[in-house]
C-alpha cells in the first residue's frame, strides 16, 4: 500500500496498472496511460522521485481519491 508522498515513477506505473490503467504508451513529449475514457499523462523519468504535488495532480487527473490511493 503506497503512502501519499514522493514515489518512484516505476511504482506509480505499477499502482496505476493495479487500478485498471493500461500502458504506458508513447505519445508526444510524454507517455500516457489509458483506462476507459481517461487518458493520463505520465511524468517523464528523471533522477528524483515524483513529488507529492505532482502525485496529487496525477491522481486528480486519474480520478483516484487520496484515501483510495493509500488502500491500494
């Protein structure tokens, strides 16, 4: 169960797959993942972890509440 905080990109992708997203697929400047009608841009790989603020934005776009995230 991930806590709400900084997370590695690979872990973010793994947890998004657990809730039904497929991908990541290539596109433009960012990769994206799809779940039904939701198309979610995935942050590009970089040296550090994905920050709490960016994680909050990604989860909001994905339609995942913070309490749902911490239950995964």
